[in-house]
């Protein structure tokens, strides 16, 4: 069943909601293959961390966070876009070869999955990415053990680039790089 969602960027004063949604994401059964952080690590962070995170994501560069709200204004999901500059270090210890957007922190509450929230979030995040000058691709990483996410990303148009990285802290697991090139 499709729902209507309002997708917008977070505001700096919404740090408590940013914190709550992130902690909900980290409690999800898929969290171990979806996030590089544990619930315990995130829950231990002080309010000042969450304030700074929301302020940074509200400004827009190099990070922008989008949230999907239901008809009652409840946050049902989120996605964050990092703008990576050519030559900068990336999250897996490599070097970014070109200016690009990197989608991270994808989460939709279980009761809203399959109802259009993820599509709405990705349309906003990718649309914003294409609005940036000099950006020719959007990338993300997906765990080899997360077939639901892999299927969504393929349906949205992402393809495997051939890039594979070990999961930090679990070198026996891999993350596949998927890319979407500017239309």
C-alpha cells in the first residue's frame, strides 16, 4: 500500500528526532549489516554530538540529511548524502577518485517499508545530488548479506561498480559499491 510522504531536510533544532531515528535504526534486526555503528555506541554519545550532527546535516554541504514524514508529521525514515571531493579519504580508508555523492544511513521504520517512503527519500537525495555542480555519480555501499536493500538499489537504477571493501571489524564480510551515473 502506497502512502504519501513529505520529504524534507532536517533542521538544526531537530537533533532529538535525529537521535531517536538513528537509535531506532540501530535497534533494527538488519542493523548489523546496514550500519557501521552499534546502538550502544550511538546511545552513549552526548547531546552535543547530536546537536552538531543535526546542524551539519541542515546546512547542506558536505552533508545533507533528508527525512520522510507521514501525514501526522511522524518521521518514518531518513537518508543522508555526503559530498565527497576528489582526493579526499573515504570512509573505508581509500581515496575518492572523483567528486561524488555518497548515500549513507538509509533507514525506514518497518511498518512503512514497501509503502513508498524509501522511493521518496531516494528521489529527494538523488535529485539534490544532481543539483550540485561537477557531480557525475552517486554511490553507496551495501552489505553482501542485505538482499532486500540490494534489490531496492537495483530497482532504483544503481549498478555494481566492481568495488568491494571488507566490513570494518569483520574482514570476512564484504560491502559492494553500487553507483548511479548522472542521466
